[in-house]
């Protein structure tokens, strides 16, 4: 989740790119990102732990992406 180590403008752009990839069906099955989420939360990133955990689960193909309206 190196996206979180970038500045806010770049992070927003990267999250949009990641969102498109996930919407297109890209996944990394079996990736365990729990340690990355815990570290991001510990480091005080502004994204919520729930958001990061959900994002990690979608990337790992453990959860379907939420629909946005």
C-alpha cells in the first residue's frame, strides 16, 4: 500500500487509478495486506481503518468492491 506514503494529491490520483483497476476486475488473490493496514493506521494516515481493511480485502479478492453511486 505504498499509495499511502505519497503526498495527498498524488495519493488521490493513485487511489483513482486503483479504483479503476479494481472496477475492471484486477485482483491479487491471496495477498495478505493486514500488516500494511495496521502500519498505515499506526502511522496516522487519514483514511479510516475500515476503509483500508475493505480495500485490502477487495485487492486480495476476499470481498467484492462496494458499488458507488
